[in-house]
């Protein structure tokens, strides 16, 4: 999982002094994070993050950026967190983690009229498979021995799949169909294989180690409360 503008999109959650606000970065990855019709950052993960900020009494500016840049900022800047980040072994020690916020299932998609049938990841090795730079779903597929053709922005994979320049596309079970329906110019797709355990595709808020343990705890407590009181489920249903 979009069109990325040349300038970052900012959304301030005004709960404290703007001068002391943290920076939260994310990418355009609907239905989890995207730009709403009012210009604000919205989506399943974004609404959960914004609700957690309110409950925790923390202030943050949210910036919508290309994924690699969003991830890099959180790695390098002490007051910065990134979402919706998959928590994997390579990233584990780079961040302090909040969540999970929500989840998806890593899936290989083909065009709806494709005759491709897969029973295992090994069967996909003979096909051209599309993914995008910095994506943990693509990283997981590569670890299964699947050779990928990466692009800078996931939405670029949609015309490639439509035209036959790739045979398969790595995406989320929720995000793939959502993107194809909204940005695929009529492209119809079907899932042909799920990869890994659902836990492999849970999404988190990943904070720079410089973010205080107190803030991380407050946010984790808030996210847990949002999940337990049903707010997370209500948010998710809005994007079905």
C-alpha cells in the first residue's frame, strides 16, 4: 500500500504546547493511514493514535511522508515516533514500541482473472512479484525466498499488476483490496496466498529510544484501554 505530495501533511493534536509537541510520522497507506477529504490524516491506525494521544495527555504533530523517510526520521530524531510499523526482529532494538494498534495479513494478490494458483511461498518463486521499498511485508516475502521487484511507492504496483509487468503483488489482506478499489483505476484483484502468522503483520507505533519511558507507558496504557473498551473495533468498522 497513494499519491505522495512534495510537502509533508501536518496534523496537530492540540493537547499541550505546540512547541513541546512530539512528531509522529506515517505514510499514505489506506485504510490505516491516509489523507481525509478535510486534509487531515485519518485511517484506522491514525484514529487510534489520535485517541491514544488524547487519553495519554500527549501532544504530537502527525506528518504524512514517503515510508522510508517516515521510518528514518523516527530512527534519528529523539522526539519522533512512526506508525503503522510492523514489529520484526530487524526493528526490535531500534525503537520503543506502543501497541499493537491494529493488524493485517500478509497476502500475495493476482489479477482477478489470473490462473495463478499457489500452495506455498515456493510456488511464487517463478513469478514476478511487486513490493515497495522499506516495506516489512515485502521483507517477509523475501525471507521466504520470493524475489521482488520493488518500487518507491506501493501504488505504483497497481498499474504494473494491471498491465502484466508483475504477476503478483505483496500487500495486506485489508489494505490491498482497499487500495485497488480506490486507486487501482478499475483493477480487480484476488488473494492467492497468505504468508506467515497474523502476528507477523501487526502494526505498532514505533518510538525513537529518546522518547521517555513515561510517555511510552502512557501511550501503551491508552492503546490497551482503547482496545478493551471497544473503541478500536468501532474505528475499524468505519473503514470496512
